[in-house]
């Protein structure tokens, strides 16, 4: 049933340009996050994630202010990993705080806070 829903979604996306662009960007950011996560320390993985790219800035989102501080320490490694795969020039990193409930998993379910 999921495959049919995904196929239907893809058909809608193909005919809706703004929606297609948004979903394409979301998939690109998820792929970028998969490249950045391995270079973060085990403690940071999943607590600091790629949020977006904004005018040459890699924006990372952290669970809390404490994780944002830790993310800033690990930002150079994240930036190098992102530069290796992102097609545009990335010049700096910004770490923001975003509550985990704002992040969605690939299944669309909100992530549980542990």
C-alpha cells in the first residue's frame, strides 16, 4: 500500500512545480545529512542534523542549546563532508536550535524524545 501511495505522490509532484522543487530539496538535504552524520561524534549523531543550505552556509539544527554548542565544535568536519558532495560552494556553518519534534523521520512520524 505504501508503494501505491508513494507512486500517487510522485504523480502529483510531477505536475506541481513548487511542490516538486520543495520535495527535491528535502531529498537533497536528507542525502547531505547522510554524508554529514558519519563525521560527527557518536554522541552528536542524530542530535545535530542538516537543516538546509542558505546562501553558501551549511545550516545545522541541534536538539538543544547544549547540543548546538557541541555541534559548533564539530562544524569544521561537517563542513568538509558537505563540501565534498554539495554542488555549490559552501563557505561557513551556522548551528541553530530546533526542537526534535520539528524533525520528521523518512516515514513521516515525529521522532521520539528519549
